[in-house]
């Protein structure tokens, strides 16, 4: 069963001006789509062809012989999770159950936001910054390249892509500004609550 590119949960211009339709044309239409194509080319005719995307990720994680497939499959998963981690008119302070957890585990929204931004800014090179639940505790973590908390047994609640392709057209080298816009205007707390 081929892996498919899920539809974006909003129109390509819905996140502007924080993320432009031009960025989503490339990031979703080219980068994300290419990962899907690569996975399908790599699993065709193999035992992995019948597995779900998540099973392919879990089965190839940590296997040096499957490094290429892991990278592409994890990137398909990460990007779908990232699109859902944003919504038009999102951002700002959390609501619902996660608000209490942010308060209890970080000591308030401002401390969470600072930790999230710092993790994103200090991820050297390409990668991801995550809000995760680890051993019953909310934490911010960063991962390089395609690495994915799921493969480490850690539950992701939301993520921001800090590969340059995520922000370069709109922010050039200003990754901190992109992270600030993500936190203030895009972050989808409904999604984080649903994942909690
Ligand atoms: Mn990306």
C-alpha cells in the first residue's frame, strides 16, 4: 500500500503573513511530496510495502542499513505532524488541559516559550523542536535531521520544523523570528491537547 501525501489542513495562503503560500508551495508541494515519493520507491517490492508509515518508521529506526528509508519515512511523518501543529490564528497562551500542564511542568507559559525558542535556535543545522510528554512530564526537546521522538518511546505533542527550507523564503537566516512567529501566531494548542 503506497504511502500518500495527506492534504494540508488549511489552504496554502492561510498562514500568511507568518508563513507564505510560496513557502508552503515548496515545503509541502516539493519537500514533503519528495519524501513520500522516495519512501514509495524504496519500499516497492519489499516486505515493508504493506506496513503503515508509522510501522516503517519504527521498524527502520536505528538500523544503519535502512538509514535512507528511515530518514525519508520519518520526514513524511514529521511534516504531517508539523502541518497539524499550526493553524491560522493560532499561537499565544495555551487553553484546556495542556494549559495546566504547561503551568505545572514549566512554571508558566513564558518559560515554556523561552525553552521552545532556545531549543529551536540552538539546534545546529537541520532538525526539529518538539513539545513532548516524557515519563508523565512535559518537556521541550530538539532532534537533528529526521530524528523523531516516537522512535525513542517519547510522545510528541507538537513540533516546529527548523530546517532552513521551513523559513528561508520568508525569514532568510532569521530563525529566531520564525520561531517567535510560530509561537505567537501559528501554534495549534487544540492539536497539542488532542495528543495529550
Ligand atoms: Mn521541512
